[in-house]
C-alpha cells in the first residue's frame, strides 16, 4: 500500500521545517517535533516524506518517532491532555481530577474522542512536584490542578479555544525557592566568570608549565585554560546529576582525548520523579548555566555546545533561546569571546521528546544525533567518543552553575564548603508531605532531619532520597547526612508522613520503571514488567512469601544483565521498602506460602462441566495417571 502524499500546503510547511534544520539527519528528533505541528501527529505520508528529504531509510525515521512518548504515529486529538502520575501527584489526588475531566468531556481515559478533539491520559513526572497535581496540554504545563481548574480546562477544550488564547494564569509556574546559599544567592553578571577565568591565566603564568606534567605526551594547555582546569580540579567539584564523578577529571580526560573537535553538552533532561531543581535554574539562572558551559569549553577547547532540554520543559525553550541570542550579541558566545582570540564557542538548544532514559548521558547523545535514545555500551566513554564520536563533556545543569562560580571565586574557596569528600552545596527538590515544598540549597553534610525541619514536615515515616533510583530511609535514619560518603543524591527529596502506605509508593515506582524502560535489552524490558506484575499481584491480595523472594531474584538478574542504569536501579525502591517497611507488604499477602498467580483448576472448571467431568481437580489426577504411565 502506498501512503497518500501530503497536501501541497503540508509539503510547503514540511519543507520549511527540514530547511530550518539544514536537512541534517542529526536533527531528526527536532524535525519530527516541528513536523508534528503540521497535522497534530505524524501520518505515514509525513514519515515517508521526511525520510526522502533527509535521505534516510523510512524504517529509521518511523523507529525514532515511535520511541519518544511525545511523538505520535496515530491521531492524539487536537488537545492532548496528560496528567502527571508521579507518586506525589497521586498523593494530591491526580486520578480523581483525571476522572473529573474525562466525565466533563465525555471521554474514556487513554482514547481519543470520537470527533478527534481531545484525548486524556497520564504521563510520568512533569517536574512540578512542588506544585502538583500538574498536567500537560499539548506539551504546555499547567500546575496546581484543582476541581475548578479542571472544569475551566474542560470548558476551554469544549469551546475549541486555541491554546495561545487560554488565560495566562493557568500556565504560571512558581519557583518556590525556600533556602538559598552560594549558588542561588550568586549575583553574577553575565561574563564575569569568563573574565575571571581569562584573567586567572594571565595572573598564573606557571599554570602552563605545570600543565606539561599533567599527562605525558599531551601538549601543554594555554595559560588561561590550564589555570581554569586546575581551579576545577582543586575545587573537588563532583557531578550533580547523580553519579558524582569528579568534574575536573572528566574535563581533563576530554581535553586529553585525541581529536581536534570537542563538544560540551548540558544535560537538562531531569526526568527523575520528584526532581525539579533544573527547572528553576533554567528559569532564574540561565545565564549562569550558559556561563558554566562556556567555562568548560574554554578549559577543554570545545567550539560547540548543546543544551538538551527535557520535553516537559518546552515552555522554557523561548526564554532560553532569547538568553542565548543575547549572549551572542554581547560577545559571550560565538567567535573570539570577550575578545580572546581562538576562544570560539556557541550553544544550540535541543528539545527532548519524552524519554526518561535520555537522562543517561550516552542515551542523550544518541538522541542529539537524531536516533532512538538507547544507552551505548561503555567503554568507550563520551569523554573520548561522545557526540559524533568526538570527545564530549556531558554535565548536569547544577554542575555547570557550580563551575561558573568556581571560575569566578576559585577552587580553594569552593572546596571549603560542604565536607572533605563532598565539596560545595546541593540543591534539593523537596516535595510530598511538608508545609513548604520547593527548592532548598544546603551545604553537603546537612542531615535529613534538618531538611525535614526546614520544610515543615511532621510525623514523617520515610524519605525517598534521589528519586526512585535512590534510597528510601525510615525515621531511625534521619540523622544521616546528604553527601557522597553517606546519602548521595541527584536532588529529589520526597517526604511521606505516617498516613502513607509505603507499599503503594513502591508500587508506583515499579510502574514507572516498567513504563520508562526503553525496551532495548530483554532483562530490563521483561524484568521491570515482572516487577510491576508482582507488585500488582500483591496489591490484589493474591501474593505470598514466594513473591517477596522473587523480587530479590529479579534484582540479581537485573543487576547482572541490564544494559544500563535503569535496569540496575529498578528494584531499589522495592528492596528499600521491603527492608524498612516489610509489614506494608506482608499484610497484603493471602498466604505466607506459595500461591500461584494462575488458577488452573478454576480456568478448567467450565470445560469439565461441559464434558461431564465436573469433579474438582480432575485434571490433576489425569496428569498423575499419565505421568505414571510414562514411567
């Protein structure tokens, strides 16, 4: 069957989309995002047309489009409404609001209305944990949903009001900055950190000489970049995205890697449920983020950078684009930055399309290259074989902000903050059962108990540190410190009081991992599904102790065989809650002995009745007879 050709008007718009991205295959994800605006989805004819224009196999274009949650290969409605289904949204009543909207619109959840006007469904965390429940309408975030807001949204949809004409107050996102320290309080004028980095090289001419011993056989760096790299190393800055790798060593390895072209990538794809710190930094401190990227480029000799923005934060794309343009006009991006000959660096904004796994650095690079966001085998690592197989530094938004401060004030100043093994401060996205959810900046070494006091949490029974892939602790452990040597965290801090069922919290996380598995490797694709099914079985009061043991076995399988960190950490919330809140599981067990998930005797009852053999378990005796005959 041959796809119907797009209309002439659609062809003209699609041609403009392709031309705007230079007809580059590496821009495929961006092209698909923009092409979807033509019809509201990606019809087969559009896929065929784009494959032809980009000189790509059609199967590759369709495969990429099918990988990302925000790209649609079937009509999704003129209005696509997605309710955030993070556990804190559940706690705030998101499902009741979803049902209310479906009732108002006379629509079934997960389906498109008969007139093609609207669809309503759920999505994973939208980065609004401090002001949920939240929804996305055609990719635009609306926080603080209430019954009244649901009714207002339903009325606007029924009236077919264009999204651009919806009341602005619906889309207002609050930053909720609750505690500031050196980063959030930094009053850094655009360019100050770069000027300090350049000046540091002039003040420290010995830096270039010292650099000759940095790595045998590697040419010495110019004075400025060498001094900047040395400051980052002295600061003991570690990556704020979760892994905690030493930033200076990563930059050094990238600078030393063979090749003449290097890249800097800012990972702003914070998809970990309960995290929203990058959202605030990009909204309030975009200049500091871009300054940190430029500092990195100066230190490693990169000429091009990418800011990979998660699709849920698409509303930030316009102000970020304006900030990038303003910095170009001010000589802070582009060629000869601040008049420094040879310091050429520019940044492009790349929008994700809904894939949690793209938070992993190699999967993010695959997406940047216009591919499905499937993590790469490592080694080699991105510092030697990253974007287009060239040396690439990938760091988190918060890491680049800290790097800019270090360039401005020095590595020794930064190292004095925090603890000896965890220098600096940490941004925490606090959500859940507390009086003051929001963003808190605390020195490394701060106790969990102190954060709970600051945010007004009472009767707290558990805290999930660093999201589902992190650690769940109980009240006896609230004296533990947030630091790489004790409780490392990417930033999520979810609070659960004594009214919460910790089994249901873990079950929500199990559903999250099953939904977000990219499906590339069998252990993760099947293992996360089995975990979800086990939790659902226990939820249905059909579980046994055997099912609890099965979670342990699945963890060993996922740890040993999964392709990437998603599979490795998928069992974490289940194991932690089993260890600390085991009664929440055991009170749901139908039996402490083995209980099969499938009732064979019950399934055969009707067939036995039809054949006149309606005695219970007749099939079992028949099987025993057959077994004895075989022997």
